[in-house]
C-alpha cells in the first residue's frame, strides 16, 4: 500500500510539522509513505517538492502571493489576512507521478496557493480513497480557518464576519458551494486531530453523511523526553536557582496566540507571589523582541529554535509552559512540553481540554480570564516538590499513552486498511 501525503509546507507551522510527523511515523512503522509539498526549505527523506527548478520555485511563491491578493479586497482588516482562504488559486497535481502511483491520498493543510478547490476536485475525480487530516476548520467552512463563535459554516456560510462587506451571497458562501460541488462523490474520510474539531466538522452539511473520525497528531517520545532541569539550564546558560515560565509560539505576536493575556496575567501574578524575583521567563519563537520589553519579569528570549535538541532543552528547563491561545486544535507545543515532563497552563478552548487534565497534568484556565491564568501559573509554581514531580510524571505518561507515534501510526494504518 502506497500513501501520499499532500501539504503546502513540511516545516513551517504546526499543521506542517504534524503532517511531516505522521509521514515519518508511518515510514518507521513500515508503510510506504511519501509527502508532496509545494516547496521544501531543506531536503528530508520521504518528502518531495513540487517546485524542483528555480522557475518552479518562483511560480510557487507567485501562487502564494496571488492567493493572498484574491482575498485582500474582501478582508475586514489586515488582522484577518491569513485567517481566510478563498481556495481560488492552486495547481493541478492530479497527473503527478506520485499521485498516480498512490493507493491512498492523505490531505493535510493545502491552502495558500498549493491546492485550490478546483485542484481538490480533480484529485477526488481520480476516485482514490482520500483521508483528510484537518488541522483547522478550513475543510468544512466557506474559507475561514477558525470560525470562532460563528456557526454559519454548518449551512452554506454567508454573512461572514471576516469580510469587509458581509452578505448572504458573499465570498464565504461562494467558497462553501464550490467545496460542496468538489466533494460530491469523493471517496473522502475526514479526520479531526481532536475530538473538538471532529465534532465541529460533523455539524457541517459539507460532509453530509461522511463518517468523520478523530485521530490525534503523533510525537516521537524518544526524541522528546525530560532532561534534568539543572542540565537543561546549564546548556542554555540559565540560572539554576530560578523558577521559569515558558511561552512559545511560531510567531509570538500572532493575534490568536493570546500574548496580551499572558502579559496581563503576569502582572497579576507578580502581585500575588511572595518572592516574585525568584520567577523568570523563557520565551522562544519568531517575532519582534521589543514586544517583550514591557513584561513584568526578567526574560530570556531564545528566538526561533530549529534545533530539536534546543527545543527539548527549553521545555525541560521550564517549570511550566503557558499557552494562552484563543483558538487551537491540538497544539504540538502542549504535546512536546508534556512529553518533556513540563506541566501546561492553557485556556479551556478547542482541543486543549483533551490534552491537559486539570490539576493532573497542568491547569485548565477559564476562557479569556486573566485572573484564572495567573491562578494557574501560581498553582503550579506553589506545588510541593512531591506534588510537582507527580504532575511531571502524569504529563509525560499522558503523551506516551495517547500521542506516541507508534500509537497514532497504528490508528492510521487501521484506517487505511479499512477504506482501501
């Protein structure tokens, strides 16, 4: 059985990282699995770039730009520029040798100029079994990646809150109808990375009577494992006698990552702590470091980390990881932190409650509550040594039992065999 994964990226963003991990996990499980992406930044086994020549790479970038340009005249503001994909720009890969040779096509996040809705329709017309691992809501909405409180995706979209001029027959409604046409007669099995996302997908008429499954993203728990804190801190040149709160995001300033909530909660936390100077911050991710200047604790900014060893050190060096995201599916960062034995504090939103067991592997925070976010950080910082060690063990065990790559690869292999 030959499986081909399709993803816009393979290293950039949580969806791409998750897709690549599924591909590599399947290969290690003995499955013939390849991934075709729009363009690669580095060569990697079992990953093939659609753009092989300099001209093709330029055209790939042009498609990305054109895809964004198709949305800009309609966007409500620049803040939502990357939150909606009309699906009008893409390339036809239906005759690509890897597509033709595949027994099963496995879709991931394919927007931003890689596959348009018409591109998908041509793939579905091949009548090959298709698994679609959904890393956000884009597969079953008229274009938005997360609908927030809007429920109009359930029935043809329209009056979209992401658009400058919302109307019953707006861009989102057209996108919804194009997808409905593309999905007709497709041999499609949608898969949500979280139960939360799968449940939302089941409410969309785009999927009709399709059986939506839920399979989490995988993690190699042999690579992500706890290092002694003293060792991790020494290697990162951090003081060993401090308590460290970790914040990490692909882009620290991204609106949905909730950095402003983190900042406000730290101000509250500083007032609550008996010895606030014992606590410091550890931050990694892309973005402007000037955003951190107003934080009420001393911080160490590691920038964007690409080395696996450095990422494991950062998680292991921290006493807790804070994820104040306002919208999430099944964050890789939570999985990585818990695998390294570091408890997590995060809002009770999306798939986070499936990962963080309240006061067992971390602390679930009342959504958008600055006060409770501060309470969660303080609760972990004030744990006894025995209590903290139990939190760390629980966190690691939860990841090994539910998200280890051997567990997830086995679930996908069973699904492939069922639909093939």
